[in-house]
C-alpha cells in the first residue's frame, strides 16, 4: 500500500500521454481492483448491524470480527464506549481485550503497563515524521523478551525489503524518474524501519490481552493506557481484525496525512 501511495504521489502530477501508455495496463488493473473492493465493501455493509461496536461480517464468510475504530470513525466515541463496556463487565471470567496506548512504548515500558494479565500480541509502527509506515502485529506472550525477539525478526524482514527495493532500482534504468524515486524512497524508509526495530524502538501502540474484568480495569487505570476494549463476543482470535487508534490521532481514525509530524523512535 505504501508503495502505490508513493507511486501515485510521484506520477500523477506529471502524468502525460507517454506515461499513460506505459501504465494503462496497471491503471486498468487497479481500477478493476477498486471496483471489486467497492462491491465487496458494499456487500459487507449490507450485513453489518450498525448498533454493534464490534462489527461482524456474514457468518458464511468465517464470522470475521472487527475490533477497534474503522477509518473515519470517532476516536473519542470509541474510547467512551470501551470504558462503558468495561465498567459493565461482571463476574470473574477472563475475556480478550484490545488495549490502546496514549503513546508509542518500547519493550521495557510494556512490563509495568501489562502486568497482571496474559498477553497475546502487540501492534507496532515506526513513527517516522510524514511517513505512513507499516502497521505490524507482533506475536508475544512475555514482555519484554518476546517483543524484543519479534522486533529483531521484523528488522531482518525490513532489511530484506530495502534490499529488494534497491534491486528494483538497479533494474529500472530505463524507467521514468518518478518510478525510480519511488523505489529509492521505499529503500530509505525500509532501512529506517529496520534500524528502529533493531534498536528496540518505542514503537508499540496497542496490545491484545486476556484477563478477568478486575485485571482489565487495572490496565485501564494506568496512565499509559488510552482505552481497554473488552471483546465479549469473540469466537475465534484468528478471525478477528484489530483496528486500534494510533497515539497521534485524537479525533478521527485513518491514514496519517503526509505532512504529519510524530515523535521519532527512540
């Protein structure tokens, strides 16, 4: 997705007849893909119950559960509704919950925030100013050790991604300058992400945990926590899509604008 966004930003202002001929096949493919996606989204919306905070698709498609804030959704409303649902929980039965943080945290800072609960995974992003870097889900059961290992693996993957971009750049001698610039930008960003994860950056912005209501409320009371969203209707964890809000977004969830400036990784 980041690749195509950068490609559009480079190519659209300079689009002309030559580029139109070069890319008309790709454009037709992307238009067709967009139409298919629109049809799929429309079909999904027809079966979504608007009153549910956790929206579920047609059970015939695998009962996919969406937890968090959809693009364009109100973050303050989500935070309030999560707090109301958490307050209404009774009993001692443990449930899964999506925890969103007020800031990007490093592996060591997760230990006091998530103490007393079981961890399933964390969500990370390298907050490079003005860049929509990859949102990564890292499997982790112990903090900080599992998060550190997952970051190391992600750093290796990003190093390989940067090398791939450079290979494309080497083979693109006859391509338009805008295309070469996209490959170069991709390599630079992937290198920065690799460096950040290798240094175990402050990049974690959410987590999926499992605990009894008392444990969830203890996490919610900690200053690093923005919201704890209990998932009382979860059936399969592997059929759940998590959409935690990013720390720098205060009102509406969605892609970061190109000119945004967030705190750099530590």
